[in-house]
C-alpha cells in the first residue's frame, strides 16, 4: 500500500469517510466546531432570554430594595451597589469593580487581549457579552424595540429612548457655555469639542489651579 501524503484528499473505505488535511490546515470536524460555536453561544443567550419571559421565579431578593435575582452570586454583586463597596481593584490603573469578572474584562484594556472571536466576520472582542451584542446587531439585525411614532426598530431601550426625543422635540442636554440645547448627550460633547475647545481647556486649567491652592488637597495627599 502506498504511503499517505499530506494532501487534502478524502479516503473512502467501506464504512467511513476520512478527511486528511494538509499540514497546518484544520480538519473538517474543527471547521464544524468553529462554524457552530456562535449558534451555541446564541442558544445559551436565548435560553436565558426565554427563561426570563416564562416568568421563572427569581428566588434571591435584596432586603434593601426588594429587587430579585436568579442567583445568589448576582444578589451579592447587587448588594455592593447599596454599600458602595468595589472589592476588586485593577493592579494597573486602580479602577475598582463589584465583580471579579468585570475586573477580568477590564484588564484586557491594558493587555489588548480580545479572546472572543466572531465566527461570521472574524472581529474579536474583550468580553462575551460584547460579542453577543455585535452578532445580534451586525449579523442577525436584532432590533426588538420599536418606535410607536415612526415604527423604526432599535437594538436597545437606550437607543429607542434617545430616538423618541426627536419626535417629542425635547432637548434635555444644554451647553453651559452658549446655552444651545441637544437631544443627545454625544451631540453636546461633540459640540463642545468643536466650538468650545479653548474654553474647556481654560476651565480645566482653573480647576487644577484651585486644587493647587487648596490646603485641604495638600493635606489629603
């Protein structure tokens, strides 16, 4: 029998078909695992989503605000919002978090690590939740929140709320320098950066000068 070369051909026997990849290439099974990785993640997310809508009881109740949770771990993390405690600190920048998982995700800002890969387009993300959001936005076009006025659909309640302001005519974000109003916060920030850059830098410089002249600041350092 001739020896098998590293060619990308298929060996067919009586009862089985074996894929022999070239050196460095993925097998058919590995390619399948990569293809099905995202649907599996979405199934996990869907299971949680369905469980919420079926009204499965949240047994863990906060004694301070009566908000309920599906797990004791979620309740413990929530309790930190009342106490103000953030027990998990970043070794690099000192920023603190209420969950260890939040700290682990934040640490990737410093390392540049993005281990969660989208199987559809190859974009990588620092957290699993961001990957899920990306897939729903980009590849599934998932927009469950509809504007009652124009029937336009949005991915999140936050985006819908910002959009509704267009119909209402409300502009709740006001510029403190020229009193111009905006219906979105990022529009206000963009306005200040474009038109009031010098004023903003001067205000920041004054704040620094005030801190330098404040004896309480020196005592606390």
